[in-house]
């Protein structure tokens, strides 16, 4: 299925075709890819689904067949830490969705970024981050890659001049999330890739919030696309996984190191992810729709001071988001007017449909106060610097009926 080439039907929010600088090969649409890509047309036992292949090791017919395998490296399994058939199906599906040559799946989003950076960076190398990147990835670099002699620099998100100034001859990679969490800043990927090319440094985008349904950074020439598949890809709040997409050549050393690090997935987990992915495109349509409607509702509500959602004209990234994204996802951040942290918590606690939890991208709506959930160990100055306010709420819109979610938020805000 991954070899089939049919017209790519992706178009952006206003129905115009997505701007695609390095016009990639034509592809099937996201829904068709979600359902079929990466899977064999005819499967063992004539089953329509992939069976869960529970095996820690794989047998060879004879000594000669081991020698043949080593020499020709045919496509077969060897030992569970190097991968399993259920992982491979998901990797092919995710690569197809992102328009990438290859994808490597890990046991979590964090395992994926750690696996990539450990493979690509050595003592003396430097890496530059836009500072709204996922806090654990910045923490891994600043606190742990530093122990191995890698220098991490952070510059203000979207400030390309600052990023360029931070690049020197030791810089190996520049990193950004897009859209960012929780501020939903969208990065100009054309500019990001141009900067990387000009300085011969590799580019990495955390596209967890966007998903390949809304934007495919590979089309812009980004070298590595990182997703926490725990979020929209799995989509059901029932698994953790992570993926790095890129070219076969770039990912070869990464895959080899994964076989050593061992952050792989059980076949059961991959079955769940493959199943979740079947409805990926359908779910994304609803997440996009709910996100837009709820953001518009919140922006008009008198108790709301500010809404961060790239689908709103008031968002600083609105214009670049509209040009490059098909939709804007289900994550919304907002500030409650004249509320201290307790009054803000009262709004969270008054919601009846969204559940209080970290994470995002699942079918169930989730709501949280970033201050309480993730930033209590930061000083007030640090929180100010990262734009985390006491009256901030983050909501991940699930796939429930938008009318119900709006009515619920209304009663929570009015109470
Ligand atoms: C959750 C998340 C991660 C980390 O992924 P895990 O699967 O939790 O390890 C990275 N980036 C973003 C944007 C996320 O939301």
C-alpha cells in the first residue's frame, strides 16, 4: 500500500491547497493511509487485522539461514529488542502519514527524542532550542546531555535572529515544537528549514500537537519529525508511544542505537496503536472542529481574558497557521479574567465533561491548570518567563459533541 501513488487531497483550513515548498510525492489522503498504509493486503490466516505476534526471539531453519540473513540482511525478525512485526506495521503507517521515508517507534515520546539525540550528538556538539519546547526535552538536554559534553542553548520561540546568533560551528541541530504547548505558537517551517540549511545544521520539529493530519514538516524539508504517539495518534488515552520520522539514511544510526537502548514496544501496545490509528483522520477532523468552536465560544465569554488558539484571528500565529495548516487541533489555552489561582481552579473543578488530567489528544476531553499540573516546582519568575500564569487553563478538546462541551464550559464559567 505504501507504494501506491494517488493524488494527495490535503488542503488547508480555507480549502486552498496547502503551501508545499518542496512538493513531495503525491499520496493517498490521510484517512486512506490511516486505515491501510503499512499493512499487508493479505495477512496470515487470511485475517483482516494484524495478529499480535508475541515472540521475544525468532527462529532460523538452519545455520545456513542465519548466515544468509547476516549476509543479505533479508527483511525478517531476529530478536525482540531489534523490533517486532507489530512495530513494523505501525512504523510504515506513521511514515506514510508523515510523508517520510522511514519512522522509528519507541515506548514513549520521551524515549524517542532521547534515542534520536543520543544517536546524533557527541561531546562538544551544540543544540539550539526555541524555548517553548516540551519541558522534559529541554530538561533532558540541559541536565543530562550536558553530562556528556553537549551544550544546549535556548532562545525565545519564533525569534529566528536569536536562533541564528546562537548557531556556531559546533551546532548540530536546531529544535522547535510547532504548535507549541501551551501557547500554541506556530513556527514558520520554511524559515526554520532555510536557517538549518544555511548553517548546515539538522532540523527537528516536535509536531505532536499538529499531527500529520494538519501539517507535514517533512514536506518543508525538516530532517526529523518527532511525535508523542501517546497523544492524537494513539488517540484513546490508553497507551504510550513515540516516533521519529525522517530519511532512511538519517535514521540508520538511530535505529541501531535503539536496538542497544532497548526502548521498544510490546506487540500488544503496537496492536493498540495500529487500531487507534485506523480512525486517526476521522478523529482529527472532530478535534479540529471542536477546537475551533470552543475557542470561538471562549473568546466571546465575558469571564475570559485571553484565548490562545491559532485558529483565532487574535492569535499572533494565525496567519502562518492558516497558510500552512489544514486545521488547528484540539488544544486550547485560556486565561480567566481577574482570577487568582484558586478561582481558576474552581472553574476547572466545576467542569463535568472534561476530566482533570495531564496529557492531550485523546477522545476524552481533558482539562488542567498548567501552574498546578506542571509548574509548581518553578519559581514565580521562571513561570513569568515561560508565560505560565496563575489564571491559565489548558483544555484538550476530545471528540464529544461541541455543543455539550460548550454548555459545560458555560456553566463552569457562570457558576
Ligand atoms: C506528551 C508530549 C511529549 C512527550 O511524550 P510522552 O509520550 O509523554 O513521552 C513531547 N512533546 C509534546 C508536545 C507532548 O505533548
